[in-house]
């Protein structure tokens, strides 16, 4: 049984976990940024029309 070409599942999880966290963090960051930009545009249009 050669362990050279065998990758344990926990090593794979350890490699994939930070990638998943970074992706979800970036995704939530983009969502928050989108909400902020939408809110600022909404406030700006309200200030323009009032």
C-alpha cells in the first residue's frame, strides 16, 4: 500500500477549508458592498428629488 499517491480526506479538508472561508468572506463582502452602493444611490436620488 503506497502512501505516496494517497491523499487523506482530512488533509483535503484542511486545504479546502480556508479556500471556502475566503470565498464566502469575499462573497459576503461583495454583497455588503452592493447593499451599501444601492443605499447610497437611493439616498442620493432622494436628496435630488426632494
